[in-house]
C-alpha cells in the first residue's frame, strides 16, 4: 500500500482503546470486541467476529451485534491454506481498508507481523524474546501445548518510518483469551486495528 506524502488525517473510525475476548464453540471461534470505558472497565459490544474452521481460505467476519444480521467489516486471506498469506481488511461494502501478514523468517523465534493502512506502514513483534522462545518450546510438548498456554505475551506495533507506537495488544490472564488493545495512532482505522487484534489470536499459531 502506497503511503501518501505529508501528514495524514485521522481515520474515519477512531477507537483509542478496546478489549477482545475469545469465545470457543464447536465449529466457530467467536471474538467479542468491546469498548473501553473511561475507568478502564469493559463497555458495550462494538463488533462480534466469527472465524469458521476448516475453510480453504481464511476469513473472519465482524458483525454489528450479537444478532449477526449486519456484517460491518472483515478480513480475508489472499491465498488458500497458506500460513504466510497476506490478509486484506474490507469494510461492509467490500472497500479495502488495509492489509496485514506474518513475516515467516522473523517469526521463527519471535512472531513478527507487517501492518499497512492509509498513511501507515508498521511492524509488530512479541514484546519479550524470552517468552517467545518459551512458547515455542511449550508448543512441542505433546497434547499439553495445544490445550493450555501458561504464558502471557504482548505485541507492540510501531511505525517503520518514525518508530512511534501504532497499536499495542496486551494479553491478560483468563480462562479464555482476553486482550487489552490500545491504538495510539489516530490514523489507524478501528476496523483495521480490530482485525489485527483478532488475527493475533486466531492466526498466531498458524
């Protein structure tokens, strides 16, 4: 995605902070994207995301509410069954909003993602190298690594041109995955930020 010259205005949809909670059902991974209240508590539902399993081409759809009557944005892989596929984020009308993808080589020891949106080129990495390595060792333990992850890990995305923070995802200890997401850069559209935040859980082990 080409970065236009000069300062960029805020995105059409700006949400400085929100939460992501995972709900697992038999055939679908479900994610609740919740607003953050001024006191730091969870607020109303902003979007409900569903990831259907066993699809040839990865796709996650975000709905306006729990009724799932209105899809409002989504992200979709460009390639089939490719763990390194680029993913495109679309609004409810199919207009592209941004892209993201995992860096294969860099992610062998420390998960690394590229994120692009109008005016932004960013890279995100696991905050702590030591935790990244421990997670990989844990995943090699038969049966255990697939059902329980004892490590709390965080991701920091920074602008590749300035080094300024763009998006921060911090995992919290809970029975199901729960993330606190902050978006310091107002140029990053909420729909792209929410897509990236959900992907960090839904696609992280791919």
